[in-house]
C-alpha cells in the first residue's frame, strides 16, 4: 500500500544511480550502490544497487554514544581533572605574593598575604598597585579572571540555514575512490542531518 507520509532523500550519483533513503511511517530503507560493498578481485554483481531496512542493521555500538561524543566527554573529564577553577573578583586581579608565580612551579605552594584596600569595583584595574614595605612582588593576573556566565541561545525562526564545513581525509578518499564519490557521500550526510533537524 502507498504511504502518504513517506519521504525520499537522496542524490543521483555520477554513475546515474539513486543513493538515499526512503522513510515510511513504519520503516526506513537505504538504497546504496553495490560497488561500495564489493572487494577488489570479487566477481562483479549482476545488480547495481542494494536496498536494506534500518531495522536489519546490527550495530554493535547501538545504545552507546558516538565516537565524537565519547571524545568530547573524555576531553571534558581530563580538563576538569587537570584544572582548578578559581573565581576572582575584578578588584582582586592584582594581588601581592611573597613566593614565585605558580605558572612555572605548579607544585609550589604560594601564600597570599592579607591585603586590604578600598576598591571601586566599577572601575577597571589598569594601573599597577603600589605596594609599600617588605620584599613583595605584585603579580598581574588580570588576564586570568574567570567569570561564570551562562548564555542562553535564542531561536530565531527567520534563520533556517547555517554554515557547514566538511573535510575528507585520505582514508575517506581511499574508501570511496573518487572525488565525485566523496562529494556524493558527503551530500548524503548533509541531507540526512538536514532531514533529522527539520523533523525534530
């Protein structure tokens, strides 16, 4: 039976074949050139395309996050482990220290001497603070101020496009063999992402 809600996304390859997906209310079908699945030295098949259902694909990674997401999580965990967050007031951007800076001696414990002064927080700190008495060093850490700023993205319904940069490496190229085939595969990826975002 015909499915009125079915959608078709795809391209016509340089060989004149359709490559894409057909999505129905109950299933999704993929249509791809068979030469993508033929190893060198194998006998050439008598058909040009293969069709398979998404539900027939057995993905051993199913239920796991994708590799780029796992990499992102790993980087986040490493950064949090290696980095200590410091929250500084703008008025404390320049503080006196008796010990050498910790940038070059990270395991060296610095002691902060009590420092009291009257600051106008609305004024930016541009001048070096004048310290009197003792052998004190003023460390300018104004570039290391961390602010906890949460920005919420707003959705502009007028904006319906975005810039996308795709790049194929030598392994991607060697898998598909020609520049045209690489472009076709990338085009399919963009179409698929576009379809997903339009329907979510």
